C-alpha cells in the first residue's frame, strides 16, 4: 500500500512543516511536548474547548486530511492510552468527591476510541472504524489492518494514525516505572548517553493510504511484530520479512532505529544496525520527538519526508553514514521497553 | 482464502465460571444480575450488577496465580476464560508459540479497575503501588502473551462496547488472508468505579435489573466478565474439532453522535448488511440474532429499526445482557459464545425482564426457552459508544 498524504502534530514543527526547512525545536526539558496549531477554522470552538489533548491532536491532524481527501472511507487509530489527562481527571473526581454527582465530559473524552469516533463524526465517515490500544505495537496494528482491508478489496482509501498525549498523570506512572531519565537533557544528540531512561514524548501522525497509486510519496511494503522475543526471534523475523518480499540483507539501504537514549535498550538497535544491516545507513528520530508508545508513526512521518529527498532531515537524523546509495529500501525497527518489537518495510 | 473455524470457547460471567455454568443458567432462564458483593462502590446499594461471583483471591487460585500481587481483575478474568478456550481447542505449547499463532484481545477499562491505586500512582501520592505496571488497556493481553509464550501477531482493541466483536472479526480476517493459522480472540472487563461512575454520569444506568426490549426499559446494568474463542484455519484443523464457523462480519461507523445511535440506525444497518454480504447469506437465512440489546431507550429502539431495515420479518432474537448485564468489551465475545451454544444445541434462550414488548414493531424478543429448532446461521450484534457498530455471522459446523 502507498502513502499519498500525511499530517502530524509532533514535538517539532511538523504541522506547518517548518521542520522540513531546518526549524528544529531543541528540547531541553524532561518532556518533549507537541507543538500544537490553534485548530481554529476546522474544529468548532465549542467542541475544541471540551476536547482533551489526545482527541484534539488526533482530530487536528486527521481531519485536515479528510477535508483534502473526501473519498477516505475508513478511520484507523492507534493510541495506547487515549485521553489519559481526562481519564485521571475523571478518576480524581470519583475519589475526591467519593463518587458524587459527576459530569460525563472527561469520561467521554478519555475513552481511547473517542479519537477515531470524533474524526468519523466530524468527517462524516460511515465506513470501517477501529481503535488499537496495543501499547508499542498499536500503530503497527493499524497498518496491518489497512493492508488487509485493501487486500479484501472493499476499500480504496483509508486514514491511519497514531496518537499519544503526555499528561502529568501518565508521566508520573511511567516515571515511577523507571522509563524516564531523572535529569533534564544536556545535549541535542542524547541518544548515545550511558544513562538509563528516555525522554518522554507525544504526538499525532496521520497518513492517507491507498492500495494502488501512480502518484505516491512512498510505499509500505510489509511489516511484522513480536512480543517478548529473544535475539534469535528477531533474526528469524528479519529473515522472514526479507525473504517473503524477495529482498536480501544487502537490499536494505537504510534502517530507522528507535534509539531513545536508554542504555538498557540499545543492544537491540545495535544488533539490527551494526550486526544485521552492516551496510545500511542508520537514522534515528527520537532525539526529535522523544519516546512514546505509538512513536513509530512519527518515524514513518520523518521517513516519508526522507523519501522526498529532504536533505535537512537527512542530516539531522543520520547516525551512521555508510554509503552513498540512494534511499530505496528502508526498514523501521522499533521496540517499546524491549517487550514489543516491530519492523516496517518502506520502499520508494 | 481460508475458512475460519471455532475450535475452543471459554467464558466467565455473572452466570458462572466456565461454559457449563453459563449454559445451564441460560437454559433455565436464570439471570446473573443482582446486588454486588465483591465490587466496592457507593452504587452497590442503589444499582444492580452482573458481577462474577469470585473474589480476586479466588480468581488467583483458579487461574494458578496465587503469588501474584500485580494482576488486575481484568487480567484474572481473562486468564480464566482464555485457559478454558485453549484447553478445549487442545492447543499445544508448540501451537501457541508458533509465529503463525496470534492473540487479539480487548478491554475498555483494562487495569484501571484498580481505581484507588491508580489514583495514588497517577497523582504520586505514595510510593508506587504493586499495580503500577498494570493499568494499561493492553496489560491483560501482555500477561496472556507471557503466560502462553505467544510469539505471533498480537493486538488489543478498544472500540468500547464492540471491542471483542472487532477482535473476532480481525482474527477471522487474519486467518482468511492466510497470515495466521490460529488466533485467540476475545476480551475482558472487570467492574470498575471508572466505568460505573462514567455511565452513571451519562444517566443511562437502570436502577432495576436491565430489561432489554421492554417498553418501559430504564437503561443498562453493568456487568463484568471475559470470553475467548480459538479460531483456526481450515489449513490446520481437523473437522471433528470444529464447533462452528465464522462466515461473515462487518463494521461501520454511525458517525452521528458520541453516545447515541442515529434514528435511522445507519451504523447498525450498515454493519449487518456488510456481514450478510461477506457471509454470502440472505437476510432470511439468519435464524437467530443475539442482539446488542443494552436496555437503553435509544439502543433497543434503533436496533429494532435496524432489523426492519434489513429483514422483512426479523428472525428470533434475544438479549442475553438480561443475564450478564453489559460486560462492555467482553460483551461481543460472550454473546458470540452464546450464539455458538444456540448453533450447537439448536436452542434459543429467553430474553428476561420483558413485561410489555416495545410498541410499534412487528417483532418482539423471544421470551421462552426454545429447543429442537434448526439454527443454522446466528448473528451477533455489538454497537459501541462513538458509533462503532459490528455484526458477526456464525454458521453451524
């Protein structure tokens, strides 16, 4: 399947695409917050006021694509936690007011499927609608679903996206779990740090997908995923993915790896980037957006622009320069917490 | 295109732990709805619930998790139902760890049923609770993956009340496409202050046990439970293990309102139409519908409008939520399992609590235990908040 359009609200200026001309936001705090547009003009004001951040970012990046592509039929959304801010606000009311009379707004906004539902509602899309909450593999779940829908021949244009919001609450929980660093960021390229923990990010990235196209940005050829693997599983999955797509190791010219600055997580990326694909260029993206569960959607947003020949992003993301070959076959490899691992094969 | 067979079923609900207990009470027309004795909430005095009659400790015992300190009730319910389904299908360790075996689960509340510890952890009130890593919607899926060593495709879905129906649909599609040989599909939801207060704030909870399709219905009754099905490809299954076949499914968005269905029943009608088209069956070939039938004024009315959009004469239908309450994400799969019971035993269970059938509709819900009738095709409807509508058609093996 092919990407024909995309829109993102990430911790960089992706919405107005300043990031493509070198306007990078240098984050030096504990949380990489998304740079949001004002949304005015396409989300009704009354509605916008009630929307939580996840819904707002989701609708804010998904709806413009629906407006530009009226023939989109279905909406597929990935979000591990949905509207966590509203969720805990509602929970706080339950506890603080001892289950008193509560207003349902936070409850309605917090349910993960309210993002896909709102996009369908505002975009008047009565086709397929789904929300995946499968942690670090939720976005990959949407991609495979879209691929299946196209194979089944019942759809010809879909909107697919991944959204995660940071709230104090979600940050607290993940911080207590030891996922994040305890010191603010000291250097721009922090991915080589020898410390534990990542920096927390957030964002929304949406894509318009079609099964066939002459004018497209790049092609999502295949993907695979595994949970709780060992290194042999990863090697096997890589080999299977390449062979069923008629490719060899040498055909992969670029890998986009999910290095997040957490020394505990590097070995998996080192293995793919240094041992398996020794001759591929290595790109990173989490120094731009931080770590969050559906961030492979951000990786896909950046990679799509690399395929358009964006040189500024190319040098900003390049970790290992190993050849002069043009970008043709790229593999995104990401894992969340070393538990959920995924590969996305993207071609020119 | 591979055919999709059901080879294992597992269920836990307010009707009991396991298929037999559930079946027995369905046949006897005995509801599981009553006053909650385990779930703690201010509303246990004023509202009725479809509670699973086992404490967390008892659930830990029956699922061999005695030493666990961090499993949510959602995960414990999931363990029980998944184990029963896997056992019935006779899946070996090797089957389970094959790259071609997957799991698709669903939940709406996930580990958030531990309301107080989530409150403390999210607000950093105290040192981390033992549940700190258990709140995610996908928590129970991850636990099942770890327990059974599943290495293939995994997913967790949350489309509110249609969640596990969508899990069945996705599992069937992955098998049909040849990507998987076997897949565990279903969902789990425990009673939670979060959902009880949420639905209460929306003012759609009944202060009496729910009475779906009654003219004077007052809203829904929340329940809890889990259900799992094992789906297998015709490639790997031998016919004597087949319980039923998944032949059709459809999903559509009503795109009308965040929490009510359109008066024309657009989403439900589209979902049923898609399922019929894919299943290659005509409307009059459907012998039985397990309706979504929540007992809210809006749902039951629009669902019947949907029926009249599709059927000249709607088939026999009931709402088994009158037994279990609304088990949210688990409702789709639990009710699908009840559909398989109807296919296997040629019987339909009485819809409970109807005093006065709804006016203005030609058909009314089945109120008696029917046996010895030929049920060849059964349809299960699940419609979720946000307008997410899914319909699935099962065929007798």
